[in-house]
C-alpha cells in the first residue's frame, strides 16, 4: 500500500516539477519566473523527502533541509533585486 502511494506521489510531484520548469522557461516576466523557480525548489524538496521515505534514509531529509535554506535565501535575494535593483545596500 505504501509503495503504491509513493509511486503515485512521485508521478504527481514529477509532473508538478515539469510544469514549473515550463513556467520558468516561458514565463512572461521576471516575477513569474521567480515564482516558478521557488516552486521548483519546493518540488525538489518534495521529491527528496519522498525518496528518503522510499529508501528509508535520513540523508535525503538533511539534503532537503539544506536545499530549503538555500532556496529561501535565493528567493529573498531575487525579490530584493527586483524591487530595489541591488541586493546589498
């Protein structure tokens, strides 16, 4: 039962990843692309957590935590650059 649920979750999150990547490439303007990039790293986190559950390893959860921290900082930096034109004042 868990194996089937994990396979379905992998398929759906992978589809969400591909749709976010498509929005990143074809986004009409910069805020849409930043939002797509943010969604891409959230989808990556979900895939890593699902892989950690599937393999039974805590290493994937630690990698997901590191990616979450870097993704948050990156999103904040990109938004600040978009609003003010520079990152460090």
